[in-house]
């Protein structure tokens, strides 16, 4: 099995491509060792000590390392864990009953005004069809969180979270795209 790697715009994050599906649908972001306990793979990666973030995309895993850590030291260990995991066809998530699964509500969720339903639908479609595929190519994800008085609120995950160029991407790319197609949009903010 060959696992390819790609650098991302975030120098602390590398995208690993195992050549097969990682998440069937959706994405999953692990920002702490405690969150990673739900996944044997994420847990093993955090166990290396220098890993500060793990993100599962449709066909990739993005790994973020701590400031001061060197990719030359960490990458071989990450590749070894990924090779062992995928070669053995191990599960991505720990087994358990649905009773043990809790999805915390995002504290930054907005209740969209029902009068804005058409605008929100346009925004969501643009994000899902134009923004998210491009961001996934860089090892991250951007998720719609809300729309209020002309401002679109987005949450960044994976390589996008903490990336030095994410503000430029947000303002020069995503904001301009949304303003062009949805005139009601006046600003885009990351939360």
C-alpha cells in the first residue's frame, strides 16, 4: 500500500492520501487527544505527542503538528500508523452503542431567519459545490454556521484551522464569490 502526502497552505499540516475512502460521508475534526478517543486511528496519531490536530476527509487525513515539531521527524511515524491501520482494515471509529455517542451542539450556531431561507439556500449551495471541494484539496473543510444581517459565519476545520493564509482565502476568495452570486452578502467571518 502506498500513502501519498501533500503539503497544504498551512505549514503545520500535511495531507495524507491512502488511496481509498476514509470517511464515507461527512468529515470529522479532532482537536484534542480527548476527542480522538472516539477513533483508534486519531488516538494513535495523537499518541505520538507532537500531533495537535487530526482531520478525516472523504479520501484523506490531515495531520497538524505542534510548533517546534519537525515534519522530518514526525512524518515517518505518521505514515507507519496509517499503513498499519489501513493495511489491517481497522475501523475508523471505536465500536459502541448509539447511547454512548453524543454530538455536542456548536455554541456558535445561529438560528437563520426563516425570511432568509432562499438566501441561505444559495449560500449553502455555493459553499458545498464551489468552496468545500477546493478547500478539501488543501486538506481542510469549511462549514456553514449561519447568516445574520448580511454576514455569513463559517467554521474552518483541518488544514484551514490556524492556517496563515486562511484569512486571505476567506476574504479574497470565499467572500468575493458569495458577494458576487448573493448580493445580500456583505461580509464573511470565521468563527
